């Protein structure tokens, strides 16, 4: 596609429920990144993939968070047993190369609200 | 891991004047420094970047300078226009456990006064 697409745009869920956030990167981009952005803050790294391989998941806050990219294209970030502190904007980005070689293209994000 | 500090948090300038935003980083091995612009309701957009083998890069009204010895880099916007109003983020590699994630500064809210 023309850009990085994320869905849903907004998600309101009850505490304790599981949520799945979807990212569709730019076609052909090999690297895909997940970030979390709190209001008034810069994006915070969560995890990233090269093709289908998860290269680094050290930014995931705890084991309730997981991500996959099974076919090297679309990725899903899953949060189990959501808590109010999980409320944030979750952003996906993709790149034709690694971050050390070039910049990302970010999606518009999914605004998650846990009530 | 990398630590990126960004100043100021808010910057208000008259239209037509210049704006300068500064960032420092902690990892001397970092070699790539992008700047992102984020408009309200949108994702961050890459506007310029610089690699460690050069000291300055310009793109029309935007320039970035890098001082590797002091571990700081700056964004310069000249002849500011109303559409430059946004939040600007600097970043450096080294988030998480590897070199391919980016660590972002906390952002600078640039306000262009008409």
C-alpha cells in the first residue's frame, strides 16, 4: 500500500480483556517496528522484525505483550489481560532497511483505552 | 542503552525567524540521527537525518548539525512558516537490546507566531 496502515484506529476495552492490534506495512519493507507513545512523549521502542523474524523484544513491558509477523508482512501486537496502564497510542513503522541505515515510515497508530 | 535528551520542550518564534532544537545522546557508537515532525493526530514523519561521517546536512529551510565529540546534534529551521508548527522529535539508534531500534527524545512543541 501507499503507507503503513494500522487497525483499529481506536480501541476501547475493559480491563482484563485481550486485544490485538494490526499493522500492515508498506509493501516490500523488510523491517517492521512497534512503538508505544504516551501523550506528550516521544515514541518508546517495543519490538521489531526483519522479515518474519523477531529481532529484538526487549522493549516489551512484560509477558502480557507479544508480537508476531508470521509471513513477513502483516504484524499483530497482542496484549493479554489488559490493564489501565496499557492505555496509550500504539504505533507501527516500517523501513526498507534497518534503522541504522535509514528512517522509518510511521502509521497513524491505534489509540488504546482500557477502562 | 541509548539516552537522548531534547531541549527545549516548547519553543515559540515569530514567523520568519529561525528555530533551533538541540539533542544530546549518550552512546558514542551511535552513527545515525534522524529528526521527525509530528502534526496533530498524525504519526511522526521523517524530515531529515544525518550520519556520523558528516557534520552538517541541509534540505531547503531545514538543516541538521552534528558534533560527535560533544555528542550533540541540532535541528535548524530558517524563515519559519505557520506550517512548521508541530512537535519535533530527535532520535538515535540503540533502543532495547540492539542497534536497530530508535530512542526518541521527549519532543519539542514548536509554535510559530504570526
